[in-house]
């Protein structure tokens, strides 16, 4: 797996985490 793929997945995970926090789940 390339580094850019890992970074991209990490960014997506961070966005999902933020979305969950905003929704208050």
C-alpha cells in the first residue's frame, strides 16, 4: 500500500469522526 493511499484513508476516517461528533452520536 502506498503512503498516499494511507494518508487518504486517514483523512476520510478523520472526516467521518468529525461528522459523528457533529451529530452527537
